C-alpha cells in the first residue's frame, strides 16, 4: 500500500516521501480502516523534525521509531478481528493512530468512533488530535461553564478553531485572538469578539476573563495572569520557544507557580481516549462543532502540507486526501 514514509528527522520535504509498505493485517482485537483523509497539524511537523528535543525518547533518539507519518484519520472499516464487536465492515469512522498517512491503518477499537453523517471524511479527520486537545483544554483543564468569559489565544489554528467552538457550545462568551487575515474565520467559528494581535495587545486594557486558553505565541505567564478574573484559570496548551522545549519550559514554570497564586495555572497534555472521541462526534452530529478545514491536498502533496502546518499561522487544519 502507499504510505508517507518518515525516514529521518529533518525538514518535511527532505524526510517525508511516498513509499510502498505492507498492508497491515489486523490482529484479533483490531480494526483495519481504509483511510480516506488524514489531518496534518503542527504536531506532525514537530514529530517530523524530532522537536522538541526533550520528546526524542518518545519519537526515537536518532531516527523515527514510527516509520509511517500521520496521527489522525477518517475512513471506512475494511476488516475486523474476531474479538471486535463494536465495529463492522463498511462503518465510516474517524480516529487517531500513528501511521495514519497511509492507505490502511490497523487500530484498536478504542482509537475509533463512528463518523457523524453530518461531516465529511476531511472534516472528521481534523478532529481526533486537535479537537481532543481543545475539548480537554476547555472542559477538563479550563472547566468552562455557561456564562464564563473565555479568551482563546491562537484561535484560528488547528486547536484554537476547535476551542472557540467548544467553549461556545459550553455557553461561554468567547474572545478569539488571531492576526488580521484570520479574524473573519475566528468570527465565523462563533467567537463573540475577535482581537487582532498585530494591531492590539490582547492582554492590555480592562477586560478580564474566567479562563484563558493559551495556544500560540510566547507571552509571559505574569502578563497572562493579569487578565484573569479572581480565581480564574490559565490553560497552557502550546506556544513557541527554543528547540529543546518549544515553550514547554514556560508551561512547567507556570504550573510550578500555580499553588502560590490565586489563579489556577494548568498545563495541558492531551490524552486521546474513546470517550472524548465520541463526545466530539456528538457535538459534530448536533451541529455544534464544524471542523475548520483550511484546504484539502492530494496524497502527493503531503510533505509540503506538513511543512506548511509548521508555519504556526494556520487557518484551521490542512487535510490530506489519502483516497480520492
Ligand atoms: N498540550 C497539548 O496536549 C497539545 C496538543 C495539541 C497541540 N499542542 C500545541 O499547541 C500549539 C498550537 O497547535 P495548533 O495545531 O493549533 O497550531 P496552528 O494550527 O499552527 O495554530 C496556531 C494559530 O495561532 C495563531 N498565532 C500565531 N502566533 C500567534 C501569536 N503570537 N498570538 C496569537 N495567535 C498567534 C495563528 O494565527 P495567525 O496566522 O493569525 O497568527 C495560528 O492560527 C502547538 O505548539 C502545538 O504543539 C499542544
């Protein structure tokens, strides 16, 4: 089968290429999915580069442990192992698994949920990684409730475009931060207010928030805390920084500070799980969540798409069509 082979750590155009590998054979407790679409987000760019360096034990110290790229997919069940009871051949599904940029993936049923009819394969493929991170940031770390004022920094990207919609679905008043060209997208996602960080400092002024979800940039924790209402929560999802930690050091410093200040500071480490995948499916089925697909590209353009996903200036998620 065709797959995007990840041969070494480096620039996507240099280390990602289409190759032929054996089609996986599903084990007794596995599902074989014929992949239709696979999302390409910042996380894949990081894995391709082997960044940040502190994550190398997970990715592989000198060379990628996982030979096929990709993390999130949507497709159709092609075969099921004899112990699988919850999925059948022909079911349309979406899920997460290493090696998703390939014509087939063999995955445990726990890594899958049924694709809602309301969304396309391309839209569903955008949800498992970025959508799960956003759901866990908003619901679990942020504990967002009806009426909360929520600030989403990096609102137009893979995670942010989900976070804005999910916070709205939980009844929050949402302010999204992005650059000029992405403001219309942020508003179309349902944000009540949109701030252009290239023209206005989103942390200046008197506006206070119950929850700040910090996804992009490298703003100081002390400045982020300043815009929190008393007892508010800062959720640190990601950001920029040096190649060793890519901003994770800032998150750790924030978390260490948390017990000594009035605000809660939480660092997100999202964990894929079937319950949350189904929760995303329910939101999509109800029309409360529509994954923002920046554009879809053919399989032959996967490496370029990963390169672009690393720019840090996405407008939603780029999705690779694995099967036309
Ligand atoms: N902790 C976790 O479990 C977890 C899970 C998933 C992702 N992440 C991390 O989260 C981060 C974002 O991922 P992503 O996939 O959403 O990235 P992305 O798709 O590249 O989105 C980043 C967005 O932030 C905006 N942005 C860039 N610089 C900004 C700034 N200075 N201030 C405000 N907004 C800015 C960009 O919009 P403009 O072009 O308009 O600037 C862009 O739309 C990454 O660091 C990723 O590694 C963490």
